[in-house]
C-alpha cells in the first residue's frame, strides 16, 4: 500500500478516491475518521486524510490520473466574482449566479 494524496479536506480526498475506484484502482483513505475527532483541526499533516492505493503496481497509473484531474481544475476556483444582476458573490468558475440564476458570462464577458 502506497500513499498517493493527503489533504486536510476529506471531501476532496474522497473525490479522488471515487475517481480512482471508477478506474478500477482499489484504494482506501487513512485517517478518514480523525476528521470528526477534532484532530484534523490541528494543522499537522500526519492527521490529515490520506488516499492510498492498495496495490503498489497501481501507483504510477493512479498518480497520472490524479495529476490529470489536478491540471484540469480551474486556477481561480477560490476567487469570487459578484453577479452583475443581484451583486451576490459567486465562485469565479460559476457560469450562472447561485442566487438569481442569471448568466454571469453575459455581462462580465466570460471572466
């Protein structure tokens, strides 16, 4: 068993676990239940959830799959833009406002 990916956010680790399982790669998440214990609130990476591949032979393929998904993520996903219609903040990768439902790209010009 080899560790592949470690992050404080269990949701993101679980997302990558689902992707790998969909590709037929058996995985497990170490420290999964520490998230609810409060230990994951301590900023020590050893307590963070860690995605591991069960079979060492799957490791190179799993790394490649994870890298492809990380490269495809929007760069500005943490950046917020305000809807030109209702002025609510939205993640920069949203195409329509979560609040009013109107398209953000129409007025902002695709930003």
